[in-house]
C-alpha cells in the first residue's frame, strides 16, 4: 500500500515590534472556498502557535499528488484583540477598504498592504469619486473590460448585472476631465468584512523545499507626557522636580530626554490645566519627551521622577495595549 506524506509548502509567521518579534496577534481565517480549493489540490491549512502552516500531500518519491505550481489561495486576517489598532502603526487605508498582502511580484516575499475593496456575491461598486456624471468600467483578471456604466447625479453605486467570479477585479473611474483612476475589488463573499487578506501563489521552489513568509507590523509611537500636579510645594521645591531616564544604559538604547512645559505653554494636544487641578491651588508642570517612543509590551524602564537628587517615583507608567495615548498624571503632595 502506497504511503502518503504531508510536506510543508508554506509557513506564515506574524511579527510585531510591540511584542519584540513573533507573536499570535493575528488569526488566520481559512474560508470555505479556500478549504475546498486546498482539498482539490491535496493540501491542508493548519494554525499553530500563531503561525499558518500549509502542507501538501506527496507520494513516496516526494512528488505532490496534485499540480500545485501557479495555484493561488486566499486567507483572511483578523486581529485577536481590539487593542491591535492601538499598538500598530496605521496602515493608512481609505475608509471602507481592506489591506491585501501578496507574494507578488516576488514569489518569495510578501508585499503590501495593497488597497482592495471587498464585495459579496451581489457585486456593488461604490466609486471613490463624487463627480457626476462618472463612467465606471469593470475589468477582469486578464484586464479585459467586462461591463461599463455611467453614474449620474443622485446615483451612489453601480450593481452590474450577471454573476461575477471570485477574485480580483479592476474598477476604472473616469469623470472625463482628469486621467481615469483605478482601484481593485476583491469578490470573496465568505471574507466580506475581513480586516485584512493574504493571497499566496505557489512557486515551484516552494514545493521543493517549502517556504517561510513573514507578515511584519511596526509598533505605534507616542510622545510620552507626564503631568506632575503638586500640592503644598513651594516654587523653589517644585522647580527641582524632574523626569530622568536612568535606564537607557542598561537597555542599550538612546536616552529619552524631556522638556519641562508650564501650563501657559500648553497646546491643543495637551490636557487642560483646569482638568488637572480644578481647585487651581496646585503647581503643574508637564514633562514631555523630545522624541516619540515606540510602544512595547515591556516599555523602557528607568523613567523616574526625582526632586533634588531624591527618587520620588521609579518606573513611571508606559502606554501599553490598553491606552489610546501616552499622557499620564502624577500627583505629589507634601504634609
């Protein structure tokens, strides 16, 4: 009896600077259409330890049971926690669009994110342009025009008649003045509403030795702001209060320098002095980092509040995955 082995085709690992490397912040969604396509190609997809593994069936000689080279498979991406948006550099997508990563033009590396709009089985095309009249053209994967329509004043969208297959389509908008603008539409009913997509095409080299892809995300940066609100402090005493970075050497990183900002110089992005001290009796100073600091699961240690050489508070708070900003209020009081 012939023995069938499963051999690795792809591994996709998620890396995020917030966690310092590989993590399980993203869940891979295998829609039914992709499951069927994989089964037809004698392949399977599994998730383990935050990674997506795609394996194919091979005979005793190591040859795949199905022709794989050139096939493409699409997967959905879904953050496991709502806080993902707070720790990640924004992708800069227009409202209503979805991020798409592909191993094209380089079969061995992910590129993107590209901007794509999602559609269910009922193809509805909402143009980006508000100009009317506006000519819309629909092109298939071979860049052959399949349909055209003109939107007039009062028309918000175009629903082409007929059935349109899954995959990437190109929409061209032409207002008759500027050069036509194009964007991509992904018809994938089972992934409508997905946060992101990843589309992988099989290269012959992937079959021979398997291939590892990395989906990398940069961590959001913030300007650290520590508002010190001191009660019963004299002016001279309060002027001795400062925020110091005493952890940079141990962590082999540049020192974080802070500016001392008084309430009279607070701007629109700062907390209002009236919110910090409703009574108006305290002394207030803002210690604001001179450069933004990237968020980390374990932020920089050694940020300390001192007065005249004495340590008042060690390890000041850092913005984690649960905060929309990096503004902190520190209260001091003397008896």
